[in-house]
């Protein structure tokens, strides 16, 4: 009953001002300590239920036709914020999450390019994040959209790397720029050498494939220190 209610209310929230908002998580370059980017994250303040966790409502939305409208809303709001930052002199790369379902839309790349024109943004100022499973979709539609986005100059990132079932031979054929190591690996980084060896291997392999590497969920000095010595980029 709650799931059904949340889906019905989310459709309304997309059209009502004030319920949905974006927050921005900073991305820090480890070598310099500078904030060089941010990731847009969707939040929902439900009028009756209060804050609804994205871990609860996003999987629901992704399984319905609402995912197209939701992604359009996030792309538009995030690009508007990016245009504001750029007018203020902030040169950041803004990451935006895109669902696997969006890759199966034949006009995704076209819609992204139109929004870039609307907000007068260079394509390289935006990075679209896709999960491993989405990137590994062998359908022609998904691959065509990835190639079209790459051709337009939009940066692409593999999110939650290490949690899916990647074929490395397939990954290296895709026009991806960034690999984001899932935070589950980072949380265990300070607990033992086994985790450190695994993360080091991911970083080395990604660099060999010419990907930039971002570690997610770095929230302590104990997690940060080994990443610095491993050569992680962000």
C-alpha cells in the first residue's frame, strides 16, 4: 500500500513546486585537495510522510514510466544550477545519475543536447552516471545512446563499480571516462589489507584502461590515507 501511494504521490510531486529538490555532494581532487565537481542527488520532502529516502522511492520510480519524467526533471534542474555556478565563475563538472531505463529511450542523447543548449552549457561540463548493469546492457539502443552522448562531448561515468558483473573486455569498448568505486569497498578499506589490495587492483586496472577513478563514501582520514597512496584521482 505504501509503495502504491508513493508512486501516485511522486507523479504529483514532479508537478508541485517545493516537494522535490536537488542536493549536491562535492567531488574532491585528491592530489590538490580542490573541489572540482559535484554530484546531483534527488531528495523528496513528502507533505505527509516527511523526508522519503531515495533508496526507497528511486527503485520504485525506475520500474515505471515515471522514470522518463523524473530524469527530465533532474537534468533540467541540475543544468540550471550548473549554469548559475558558471556565471559565478565556478568551473565544476556536474554529475547526474541516469537510469538504465533511460538508455532504452531512443531520444535520450537528443534531449540532453537540447537541455545543454537551453542552459547554454558546454557538453563537457556535464557527466552522466550509469550503473554497471546499465552500461553492460548489450542492447543496440543502449549502446547507440552511449555513443551519441560521447559524440556530443558529454562525459560518462560507471557508478557503483565492483558491485555488478562486468565483462572487462566489453567495458573497454565503451566510451566511458570515469569509474566510481562503490562505497561498500571504501567503508571496509581501513579494516584490512585484503580490501586495500582489491581497491588498489580496481584503481590500477581502471588507470590502465585510461579511466579516471573516483572513490565514493570517503568520510574519514583512515579511508582517505590509503587512497592517496594508491593514486586514486578523486
